[in-house]
């Protein structure tokens, strides 16, 4: 359930005396531990429906209990036979943290890296949106500026992106790998800072 202006309502079997329901003594909302939630109560006579609107956003990942008490009466003064209580849980707090690259292979400034199918990879701090892990966002270039063609794959289990060159690299050459800010986590948070590292192939 949304923490922002959640729809907390109770519909009755018949018209209700409005004055008996639009009061904090008759329609309550409490959080875990019994903490009362402040709010306003309105009554829609056309639909026999009472609505509790919290004064502020509710807490994330929290169980709340709403109660309609027996002080509520119909138009003839008949009270509810028993109080009605129900509960719901609010949504988890959304992920707003930008992902980071926590590990790269080869290590930055590594030397004597094999030219034949080298392991060029980046591990992320959290699960990523695989559709953003592609050759546009994961690149390899020689220091002279020429781009290396290759394929990019994403291992969701290990949160690792890998770049595989289409052919052997050149000997004794400095290469620069880069993960661009176009990559995003599963909550659509983009990498905050472009990640680059370099390595040198074997003689």
C-alpha cells in the first residue's frame, strides 16, 4: 500500500449517522506498537462510505491497523454490533541509491594481460537492468583512440558485466575500458560517475 495518501475506507451496509463516524473515537488508524496516526475522517452519504486520510505520509514497510468502533450508529441510532478491524502493510522504501562499480578485471594498471580473449569485466554494487549493459555503455578502446569491437554480456547472479573482444588484442598496447553512466540498476538509478580503468597487454 502506498505511504502517500493511502485510500483507507470503510463502506457500511446502510446509511450512517455522520456525526458518529467522523470522529477519532470511532475511526482509528494505528501503526506497529500501537502508535496512533493523526488524520481527518470524512463521510460520503451517497455511498455509505467513511474515509480516513492521514495527516502525513505513513512509514515504509509497516503494518497498520484500521478500526471502526461500535460508537458508529445508523440513522435510527442502532450501533454496530461489533467493531471492525483490518490491517495492511505499506510498500518498501524505494531504491534511490546509484549503483557503483566495485571490482574490475583486469585490475587497473595491470600489465602482461593476455591478448587472447582477455577477461574484461566490471562487478556492480547491486542488481542491474540487463538491457542497459551493452556495447554503448561498456566500451574498450586502445590508448591511441581506436575502438575495439566485441560483445557484452551480463551475469545477474554475480552482478557482473563482461566485454569480450571479437578478435585478439594487440601486443604491448595500453587499453582503456569504460562503463558509462547509461547503465542503470533494476530501479532505474543510473551510475553516478563514469568508471574507467586501463591495462597493458603482454609483449
